[in-house]
C-alpha cells in the first residue's frame, strides 16, 4: 500500500476515534442523568375489559385483515410492555403492520388482594373470560393465543383444562417445562434448602426485589458484561437507546402472587409435574395431551432464564396433530427484541400464526 494511502487511512481512523469519543462523552452524560430515555410501550391501545387490577388491552390499527384476533398472555413477574418495547423495536408493532388484531393481558401489580391467587385463578377463572371478551370485542368466534415465559405455562394449563374453549391455535415461547434445568433458585427449592413460604412478605406475595435477585442468580456477571458492552458502544445512539429500554424493563419486576408462587414451587420446582404433562389444579388433573389445537413451541437456544433443556419436550406432551417446535439462536428477550429478532425471529413466528389464521374477504 502506498504511503499516501496509509496516511489517509490513519487520519480517517483518528477522526473516527475522536468523533466516537465525543459521542461517548455526550451519551455518557445523558445516560447518567437519565435524560433522553426512549419511550416504552407507546403503541396506541384501548382498555377493553378490567377485573380488579387485570386489564385487557386492544391495540389500535386501521388495517386489521387477519382473523381470529391474537391474544398475548404475559408472565406474572415482569411488565408486559416487553411486547411493545419501543417504536421500531416492538413485537406488537410488527404484528399490527402485518394485519393482526392484537390483544394483550396486563396482570397489574399484585398486593394483598391478589395474594390468594393460585394457578386456578388464572387458568380457570381469568383466561376463559379474557378469551371470550377478546373474541366478542373483535367480532370473532374464537382467538389465537400466544403465551410468553410463565404466561406460556398459564396458557398451556388453560388450554389443557378447557379444550372446548374457542382457541383456534396456541403458541408458547420460552416457557419452562422441565424445572430441573431452571437454575439455582429452582434447585434450592427442589432440594428443600428454600421453603417457598419464607419468601413471602407482609402482603403475602413474593416482593419484586426477590424476583430481580433470583434472575440475577441465573447470570451473575450479566450486569458487568452489560456495562462493558455499553461502554464499547456508547458512541452509538441506537445501541444506547436499546440498552436503556432493555435495562429498564429487566429491572421492572412486579410481585409474584403468593399462593401461585407456593403452588408453582410445590408442583413444578419440587414435583416437576409439568414435565409429565399432568398437573392437578382447580380440584382436578389437567393433561397437556388434551390440547388439540394447532400448536407451536418457540425455544431460545441461547436463553439463560428458560434454557432450551427446560423449554423442550412439549412435542411429546401436547396432543395436537398439527404441532411444531421452532428453535431460534436467541436469548430470552432476544427472541422478540432487537434487529435480529425483527429480521428473522418475528417473521418466523408471524408466518406460523398467519398460516393458522384467515384473511377475510
């Protein structure tokens, strides 16, 4: 290479490094002062039904062309806006653009009034109502259901216990099945080193901080790695905005209803009954083999919260003739958040949902 070319390239690198240093300083000050944070959960929506703290949201759209409506069932311990993280980085937004009629269950923030909520409260009481309300509001006879993480577990138990309800297709994503692979907290409960009742606070629920700590146990160096990556990309406005959005959501837990937590620990962490397909709830036993609707299980191969070894196995338990497992090289949240999710993961999920939906004339 000629000396002139080497000099030009060196000068360009110096200018780039200087520019990035200035951007790092600017973005660092903004980050530390918490200014310029991205708007989260911004897609317009309407509350179409409430029961206590539970709300059913319907997202607004001018071109709903796919039926039946799609009902998202979220986990009980984190905020549901991960489905609609920020403009341009939103699972809800992507599905609205494809013509879906999107509903989402927001469980609210539990206090003393929800401490007695058990699995049957969600699977036998609330979800049957939510399914029928979503169908009625949309002017449809049925819904398709999509459950995420613990919300997927609730969706499975609901579908198994109510096989005649109007659910045309069921998808679950990053849903724990085999609790022997669910990390240190589950292991401590399995081995009897932690009594679930001792984790309840004065409200009768597991406090949000305890839930945050249990997730940190799954990836102890996660905060250090995150800050190292942030420093490396601090010059990049898009990266900083995405980091801020994800950090805010990841730390924004809600209490876990006490009765449901204790029942989950007893049935799943200790008994590992979900891995057998048969679970006693609501005074009877429900069997995943009774699920007959078309079924999709989505597994994140890099998921450290619900590892692939914990989320796999549903193909042998669910009774549907039309069933599929979709494995994606993504983490727990990376399945639906980020550029790769929007380029590869979401189109794969939406494609399956479209194939099990209809576009009315």
